C-alpha cells in the first residue's frame, strides 16, 4: 500500500515540475528523480520540543510575481501584494495553538507545534507547501515525512477553495486530515475525491440557497452573476444558477473575473454590468480577486447597482472602503458568524520586526503598514506588476525612501490586521485548530481493548498513529466553542449553523459599517431566512428605494405571460386574457377560466356573476306589456259587463250568448296568461304558462268554431232555400267540451311525462345567463298547440264562406277578419321568434299573444258593443232578426244580430237560442 502511494505521489511530482516549467535532466549513468530547486516559501515554524506539529496554509500575499522569461533556470515564484487579513489569520492560528498548549484539559502532557506557509493565494504555492509538509526538499527521493522532522498531525487551510482542492488532492493520498476555515466550494464535500478534507465553514450549497431565498424575499427575478475564475466562483455560481432555475428566476448574464489579469476579460465583465438591465448582481469571488474589478467599476462610474456578496468579501476591509461606497454601498450578503477571541488583540499587537531579523513576513508587514524600509533589510515589499484596463500603470516603488525606525506605533494604524471587530473567518481559523486538537485529545484518551479499531478494539497512540486513525475521530467530532456555538462535523465533513445577513451602510464617522439585517439558519431540519423587522436598509439607488430588477415587469392582473422563444422565462410579453378568463394576481402564467355562472369583468382581473337576463316587471318593456295585458283584460271584462246588462236584447241573444261569454272568458285568461311569461322564471311559472295559453286558445277557438258552424249552415240555407235543419245549441257546446277535453288530456300528459323546467341558457350570449323555460318535449308542445291550429283552420274556412251572408250585422265578416288577424300575427310570430334571443324572444311571444287577443276582441265584440251602446235603436227584433218564408215559417232567423232581405224573403241564420 505504501509503495503504491509513493508511486502516485512520485508521478504527481513529475507532473508538477513539468507544469512549473522545470525540466528534469537525464543522467547518463543512473536515472533518478531528484528535485532541481528549492521552494521559495515563507511562513512561521515552531516544531522543536513538540510532540506533534499542525500545518497551516494562509494567503499572506495575494499573488505571485510573473516569471522572467529571460531566465531559463526554473525558480520558485516570489509573491507580492501583502494581505493583512491573511496575516491576521496566520497569527490567529499561532495564538490558538499557544492557548491550547497552556490548557490542562486538552492534550495534557502533549504540546503542539506549527509549521505555517504563505500560499500567496495561488495554486502553485499551495502545491509547494503541501509537498513540503510531506517531504524534505533536500532529499532526492520523497520520504513523505514533515520537513521539520516532527510528526505532522494535520493541516489547517488553505485560504481559497481552489487552493484547498489542490492541497487536498495531495494530502488526501495519505488520508492526512485537512481542516478548512474559508474554503466553501461544494465539491469539497465529495469524499470520493477529498476523503480527508473537513471544514469549519459552511458549504456553498447553503449559501447559494440563502442567496436565492434573499432574492425571492425582495422580489428580484432578473439577476446577473460574476464569478472568480476558480473552483470557488465556478462551483458557487453553478449551484446558484441551478437553484435560481428551480425557483423560476433568471440569470441576466454570467461573467468571469480572471485570476491572471486580462484586459479583454475584465472589459467584458464590466460591459455586462453596464449594459444589462439587471440591477442586482451576485459576486461569487474572493476579496483579493474582486479588488481589480472594483477599481474598474469605480473608473467607469457604474452606480445604481445592488451587489449580493458572498461570505468571501462581504466583510473585507480591502473592498469596504469609503471611496468605494458610492459604487458598492448598499451591498447585501452573507457572513459567517462573528465572535470575540479573548487575548487575540493583544497578541496581534505583539509584533515587531526587531525580534527576529529573519522573520520575512513581519518585516514586510511593518514596511507595508508604515510605508517605510526596514534598515539593512533585504526583503523589500515587491512591485505590483498589474496594470488595469485604463492603461494606467499601477506599479509601486520597490523601496521607500523613508526608513523604518522601529518606534512606529501600531495603534496609529487602521488596517485589517488590527481590526478585531469582525472576527468571522478568523474565528473559523481558531475552530479549525481546535477541531484537530479535540480529535487528538480523544485519540490520546483511548483505553486499550475499548478502542474503535478492529481487530481487537485497539487504540492509536501519540505520536505513532496513522492519519486515518485520527480521521476516525475527526468524522465524529462534536464540541462547543468558547462563544457557546456548537460545532458538529457530518459525514461529508461539513458543518451546519447560520449566516449573518449584512448590509453596507455608512456610520457617523464616514466609515463603511456592516449592519446585520437578518439571519439565514441551516440545519438538518431547518432552512429559514429571517429578516429583522425594524432593520434599516440602505439601497444604492437614485430613489434610495428597494431596487427593481426585472427583465419584464410583472404582467398586471388581467393579462398572462407570453413566452418569448429563445429568451429566459423572465422575459415575456403580457397578453390580455381571453373573454371568460381572468388572472387575479400579477405575473400569472395562465389565465383561469371563470365558473359556469361567472364571466370576466372588463379588466379581466376578476370573475363576476354573469348578468341574469329575463323579461322583468320593473323594466320598461316588461312594464308596458303588463299594462297592455291588464288593460286588455279590463276591456274584456267591460264587454262582459255590457253583455250581462244587455243579455236579453236581440243582439246579445243572437247566435248563442253562452259561447260569447266563454270567448270573453278565454280572452281574459289569454291576456292574463301573458303575465306568466314576465318576471324571473320559476318552476311553477314554466309549467303554467304554455299550458294556460294552450287551454285558453283551445277554449276560444272551439267557441268560435261553434259560432262559425252556425253561420256556415245559415249561409247554406240562404243559398239552397231548402228546409233548414237546425243545429242544436247542445251540440255546439259538445264541440267546445270535446276540444277542451282533448287539450286537457294532451296538457296533462305533457306535464306528467316531460314537464318544462327552468333553464340557464349560456350558449346564446357568453356574458349573460338567459334565464328561460326549457319547454321539455317539443313533440308534446307541438301536439298541444297543434289542436289550437287545427281548430283555427276549421274556423277560418267556414267563416270565410259565410262572410257573404247578407245581414244587417255581418258577424261572419267580423269573425273572418278576426281569424285573418289571428293567422297573420302567429304566422309572423314564427320567424320573429326564431330570430331573437333572450328576453326579446319572450317579448315577441307576449306581443303575439296580446295582439291576437286584441284582434279577436276588436273584430268580434267591438261592432256589437258599438250598436248596443251607441246605436241602441238598431238593437231590435225588426232590425236584428225577422221571419223567413220557408218550410217552417215559424222558425225565427237571427243571424248574429242580423236581419236582411234576400229576394223579398227574410232569411236569418237559424239558431234557436
């Protein structure tokens, strides 16, 4: 197993040196693998007289100096850009280890040393440091032993995700525990690739989820992303975009900030921010990588943007400067919880380059902090070789003309190193060291035969233990920090907890303040975003109001989203809802169809009850028809009163006055039945109206038929001059009775078998419910009114023939005209009825009923009433009737109040009253 691991690392070393441009030389005598140069690594080492050593990787510099292409000999790159924040992290690790060594409850009788290297925030330096942890550079063959000669227990670091990924791929070969304090890349949770990596900072999968929830909370849907060109930025944005897509939110643009400065790539990112309509932008990038981009945003004067910050830069003093506030003020982002570390501030102040002339980092810190040159120093702070996209050379002088005296006061400094107000990542460094210490403590307290290792429940012992044995305790580690926070590392090496949500604001002194405005809690069972109710937010907008970041404004209620092909779902057209459909809420994808009894209002944002249409009493048309119906009934009653008062006069007695009374009764029923068609239809009114109308028609027409038969026979007598065969009045009443009984039978069957019902007609008009009566069986309805049509057809020809009967009073002609009016009205009714809808359809039927009733009333009874009331002298036996010289001279001829002379012979219609 060990041989296999050595081969793997040996192969990796060959690849590494090839990548660094180091060429191996072939030895003619013997082919061996040997290191041709030493790594240029700076840091702090204290390994003497210590049982164990903990390694550390921190970004004390921000970049390496580009190699001089004229030098052919391979060299390890030097670093530039002193990072006060990284220097503080390094010092915190030293302070924590010293604190652990002073404690008696953790690792008693065991002291910890440290070997800490500067990674310069570059992958190459991280690899160099990882290899130094495993082997001495002087050896021509790797022996995978710490270069100090002490036993290496584990590593704390490295600062960035890409650095941790690189180091872990080497350290993981030997299952050497590595505890990260700032590397949040989600890929590090993959134990197949990184079996020995753990961390005290949360994975980006939680941060990405928190960002999406924050965006949803403020109602933003159109967001840009900018990521660093490394594992941290790419994996972070990848997870963020996936969660945005699942939340139906959109990415306006996605750009990369280059690790190695590129004018073209930087310009592309700046142009994306400037030209996009997105006013909210997520920055998944470390403060070191973000710094050049900030300068370009300031140079191009890009304001009115809200930046969502990742934990890597939200509290970075490198970015949070007053001069950057007009451009990045109002930034909102997530930060790991902060804590106070007792004694750290004093420890940080206990730094001076005079203590150790070989302490390169402290000398450079002093020179950079006070902008001076340490006397006799061969360690200048190096030139900044970057050049921004404006073409302006940003290079610094290699040396300062001012010499350091050593009397400079650290309390006069205002930089990140001495700022202990926001100890967040710094606190994670402390917890990372304690994680290794607590695991070692548990390992040291193992009792034989009660250990976790098989076979035999054996224990491991300090310092002779394998890295995988320590990993057993690391994977099940649980402890409480000095601030009371509970640390539990899960099977993926991740921790749960919460983020502080911070907002950049200016304090009273004009400095950038990180104001806590909420929290995002993430545990195994809880994922919750909570914003402070009374928190004051600062927004970097012209109106200082909440930014509005959308591709297309939400479609107002009454419209729906229309997809734009080839564009994100947040870019859409707003299409009005179709009739009968509504959208109640802004931004609905589909319009909802209204219920059966509802219709959309004019704005299409609410379903309203459909207008129920029927011919009502309180509207002008309905009221007019009611008046005409009642008036007609009153006129018929007046005629009846006249007939009752003058019932013994010849004119009333002529041609069967009982039939006349029955006709008047049927006309009253007919006129009043029209009122059943007016008003809201009910079951009883639907049942009664057609039946009542049919019965009244049947009674009226059968009575008229009785009269017309008498007139027809009288006409036949006048023409043939033969013996008149009288038709008995009883027979005429039997005709009426039979007709009415047949009608009653059909109506009864109609009501029993298939009665009419109230029906909501929604087909004629979408916006209205036409409340009408469904007449049920068409066959029964046709049969019912078919009887009336049959009676009318019998009446008309008989009266038409008898119209030529010569009388003083032409009742035959009057009935003929009445039937003509009746036919004209009802024949005209059919096309008019079929061509109208709604309440006007009912009004047409009522009008036909009233018109036919008034027609019969006027044609049959108006002439008689005229004579009775205005020409009473004509209402005598001599004028109304007379004798006819026929076979039976005793028969009196009364032709419906008619007396005339025909060929010197008096003839009258033979009707024995």
